[in-house]
């Protein structure tokens, strides 16, 4: 199956449908934006909720924010 938007070749209709809904370069060619799954810390856009959750594990800005939050809570509780 060939994607009508980006000419990618896929094995079947199901793969084509998923590709057209989630592939960033194909969405751009379609004139669509997939900002639904955006990291609130670094503004990176991901194609699925699962990818966003995995991204949060390694997001350096999230780690910094979490560290600052934790330190702030420690100092507040000591006061």
C-alpha cells in the first residue's frame, strides 16, 4: 500500500491507516498538526500517549523541575 500523502510504502491497509494518523512527516504533508501529546516541560511533541510517558522518564527538564520541587518541599518541611 502506498501513502497518498508522502508516498511511503506499507504492507497493508491497517499499517497505512496507522501511518497516516501518527507519522509526523505524513501529518505535516497532510496539513495536520499532532500537538495532542506535548511535553509540558520541554515542549517536545510526540505521536502517542505511550511515547510521551516514555519521554517523561528521560526528559532532562522534567528531572530538573522534579529536583527543584523535591528540594523545595524538604526545606519547607524543615521550617
